[in-house]
């Protein structure tokens, strides 16, 4: 019924010492008591909590960790919404297994920018002796290793990792494993591992198959084979056929805590629209650009060519004329342009250059002065970001930049500067992942991304566990532009800012959402038509919210 | 807080036994000067010691000032010592436990008077392991004169007065000791004890494992058989390809497009091995400590 193993290392030690035990009886007793202190005296106990003096986990985190160990048997998808502390849950599970002696060798795979942060947190918060992978020898030198998944999947690292047995493998930002044809997915599939934790807030982004691929890593066959999965569970790309059945099947491998389930108190979110009227020159620029885009959009669609640069331009022009200059310049170089188009573009470029003052930027400066506290300004564009920093500095406001491309050390440094020296942090979207800024409670959305998930990630930087004050969100909305519709749609129709999506991230493929928006704007003839189509869009979002995967 | 004072008592006993010098400290705090060998075990700084030894330096012994309650203001800590708050599971405490465990693996001890006969005292850890784990710490004593075995002896022995030195006036029964024989006897007894335990957990674990294995088989068989079907269907007669078939092929390419050596069979074998590794019920028996005790009467 069971395998019976006798460990004889004591006998060996004794033989080396010459067969006669000698030593103090008091120490013998102390050793006996020490051993008893952290004994796993029952299967269900959670012993690591007594050994973590510096950490007070939230109840839902302890609950999750216990559930993974006791009910899901150590192979699980941790899919809490943003800001609920998935890292803590993964740390608790790892610590518990280490203390129970069930895990000795562990591999933690994370995005390159988070390697040092994970290593530090495991050491500081969990007293786990983890090391950051540095070179080829790290794989065999350390028992607990944090490494970048992109490094690991390449040789010689890949073969080094595949030749070992891991008691546990943890993958952070596991949505990077959504496609089973990628090297990421294949690496995890081929790794020899006992326990496996996949950590992500967004187990489904565009397609139900992504969920299937993640779960197949944990427990092949849990959702049947691909054919059966498609037949039984998938209605269309993003809509499950029988949510109830899927939920129960997925529930055996996935834990998903939602903010609204309570247990965790979040402070209030106060959302405000900051309406802005453009100056005459700015309005002229905007109208010219929009007209140009509308013409070009129809033409490109007919030729089935990419409209991406048009979408970008349309969005940039809402952000700041400054942001659009770069794209305009690139577009001018396109050899496929007709002369007419090229002339139009050159005109637009000159118009953009000659805008005398920037209403939106002036409004930011006023607002920042009025708030008189730490503020984070989010924009989608680096050009806007540089421009804002310059303009803020001109009016005597200290600001720092924050970008996704920064190395970990620089990110920490910028965060530090913001906390202690500067009033304003100007961040682009990508600056988000893994940085916590709870000491700040004012967010200005200088422009809004068209992707609801990214909005949530922005707010999630400040509105997370540890925030003690209500969070103020200021959405800039320029009258008479697409931006006005976007703010209206996201804030009033979908009520995104209050309901805290998390739902949306699962329901909506962000790409599809962006495309829908663009089509609405480009193909509608009148304001009334745009409004009608947006209503339909928001209705679709709301109804789908109740019946879809979100409830899993 | 009672647990805190437990920690205090534990540390006090530990430092007493390892020969640390106690310096005056206010109530609720411990101030000790620790010998170098103990220092090496309690603080992880191998390079410092390497340097000390290479340079023939002779730094003064480290002084630790430990407090056991967050409310306690360390007012009388010596200049050389940084006050440290000791909490359950903190770094220093874990090092102390680890040090005690290495130092306490072997012992010999005596009762102070009477006619003493030798006993081998064992601490054995018994672990029931599947994907979870339960441990028991058992103690045994073997009377070396007649090889009689007693269980659960630590409870009784902690109450006896035992000393480290051989008493001058006691009469000691000399017995030749055959360690191999004693270990064999111990393991036999442990095995008998273990077999008598309730093993529902193992039955459950085994059942779960078999269940998982059959699910796995089912899954891979369904993939492999549909693969054969696909091959069969590829005969030129059947040109109208059903939608389902495309899906099956998609599922196949997931695996076939990977490196050539990695087949679906290999994946199946790996998943199977992982399941067994993770879930198979095992019982691990590990004698952890042994002491030779000269006792005037049987321990139980």
C-alpha cells in the first residue's frame, strides 16, 4: 500500500565518529524540542505561519494557500485580480512546502524585470534563501532560484534546467504561457516538476483556448482533449458554452479571488471628469487630422492594409500634438502615399508644430498645483511624457519619469525619488507591472488607453492593499474629440472605474475592444450614430459580464 | 505572552549549555557573550571568519542582546551589541534551533547514583508522505543488557535528574555495544509500530493516484486514437474534411511542432512519473538522535 523508506544517515554519522555517542544531554533535549517546534503534526495544519514573524497575510491569502496545498494538491492556477497579493500566496505555499520538507529544489520563473524583486521578497518577507540566476552555473549551485523565463528558455540554460528535477516550479505572469506553440509553454511542459503554480491575473485574454493551454500544463485532461474542450465548453472564441460546468472543472485547478468578494477592505475610488475645451488652433489641428484619418481609413480598409498607424495617430492627437509629430514624420516617409496624401500630411505637420499653447497641459499644471500632494500622471506616449515633464519643470513642479523600459534598479530609484523628492510621477503604461505606489492617492489620466485592462492596471498601482486614503481619479476629456466619447463610454456607460473590472479582463479581448472602438469612430457618419453604436457596445459588455467566464 | 517566555527559557537553556557567558541584562532580555564556535553557527558570515583566520586576527567575542517583547525598551544594551527582538521563526531563532539540532544529535548521560545499566535512547521521525505530509517524533529506549525496547521514553526521561559526568560512586554495568544490532532492533520495532497505525491516508492517497493515472491514460489515449483516426481519414476518398478534424489536427500540432525528440508519448511518460513522484504514499523513518543513558531503573 505504501513505500517504506528507512533513512540511515544517523548510523553513518555515528560510524564516522567512532561508534560511541557523546555529548550533552541538555542539548539532546533542546534538539528534540526544536524538532518538535515545526513538526507537521497533521496533514491539514499550516505550519509556516508561526515561522513568519514579519508577515501578516490577509485571510483570503491564507485561505488560498491552504486550499492549494490541501485540496488542489500543489498544482494550481493562482488567478486573483490585480492587487490582491498573488505573490504573497505563492510565497506562503512555497514556504509551507519547504518547512514540511516536501520541497527542496525550487525554480521561480518571472519576467526579467521582476527577478530581483522576487528574490528580495522571498528573502525578506519569507526568510527563504532564494538566489537570482546569474549564469550557467547557478542552475546547479542553488536550490532555490529565481530566473527570467526568457533567459531560461534559451540554451545552454534550457538544457541545464531540463536535466534536473524540480520539487516546485512557480511561473509569475503566467499569461505568457497562453499559447502552446511558444517556447515558453513548451519549456514548462517539458520541465520535470512535482508541484506547479501558475500565477496570473488574466488567465484568459483573447481566447478560451488560452485557459485550456494553462490548465493542460497543470493537469492534462482536466478539460478533456482539445476537441472535447471545443465541443463541450466553447461557444465562440470568448464565450463558454456551459459556464456552470466549466466553472466546476476549472475550480479544481484554479483559485480566483475577486475584490468584490469582500474580506479585503479597499478604500473608496472617486472619479472625476476634467472637461477641456481646445483653443482655436488646436481644434483646427484636431479636425484636420481626423478628416485625414477618416479618408485614409476607408482607403486602407478597401486595400486590406493595416490601419494600425492610423489608430495610433488618432489616439496620439487626442493626447498631445507633440505626441503625434513622431508618427506624422514616419507616415510621411511611406513610399506608398499619393502626392495628395503627402501634401496633406505635411500640412498637418506644420499645423501641429505651430500650436501656440497647450490647453491640456496647462490644465494639468493647474490641477497639480491645486492638489498639492503626490500625483501620478499616466499617459500612453513617451513623447507626451517628455513634453509634460518639461512643461511641469518650467512651472516649478518637480517630476520624475517612469517607463517600462527602465531596468529594475532604475525603477526602484525613480520610485524612491518620487516618494521623497518629487511631487509628480509621469508614467507610461508599461511602467505598471510590479510596482506599488500606495503612498500616493491622486491619479491623473492624461489620456485613456482604449484597453480596459490597462486602465485597471494603472489604478491598481495605487489602489491596492495598503492604500489607506480614498483614491482620486481625474480623467481628462477634451470636448469635441474622440476622447470625450471614450471617457463617456468607460466611465459612465461601463462604469469601469467604480465597479473595478477584473470582470472585463476576462470577458473582453482587449484587442477586439480596441478594434470595435476604432470601427465605431471611423464608420459612423454622425455624432448620433457614434452614440448609438457605443451604447450597443457598452450593453454588450454589461450583459456579457453576467453570463461569462468572469463568474468562474 | 507565554510563548515569548517559552522562547526566553529555550534561549537561556541553550546559551547555558553551549558555555556562553551571561552578562547583566534587564528582566525579559538576555545578554550573552558567545564563544567563537557558537558564533559561527548563529550568524552566517563565512568570509569574515575566513579573513579572521587568514589574518590571524583575534577579535573580541560577539555579544548578543536579545529581547523577547516588542514593548521592552533595551536600555542597558552594551555598546558592542545591537539589541535584537526575538520572535517565533525569526532568523536568529531558526539559527539557534539549527545549532541545537546539530549539537544535540549525540549525547551520553548518567543518573547520579545506584547501579546503572546502559540504555540506547533514540529519537525517530516518522513521516507519512504523499502530496502532503504528516510527521511524528517518537522516542525509544533499548535496554542494552537484555535488548528490551521501551516506547515514548522522552516524556519520562525529562523528569529524571541526569548529569553529563560519570558519577564517582555509581556502579556501572559494563556491556559490549553492537551498534548495528541495536539499529536493526530499533528499525524492526518502529516498523511494527508503524504497521499498527491507521493507514486510511495511504489508501486514500493510493486511490487518488490511481484515479489520476487513469484520467491521464484516458486523456492521452483519446489524443492518440484521434491521431490515428486523422491518419486514416487522410485517405483520398474522404475529401470533405469535417470541422472537428481540423481541431484535432490543431491539437496534434501543439505537440508535434515542438522539438523532434519530444513526442506525445514522452510527455505522457513524464506526466505519469510526476504524478507518482508527487502522490504515491510513502512512509519515511529517520532516526535523528541517539544517546547513551546509564540509568538506575528502566525509563518507563
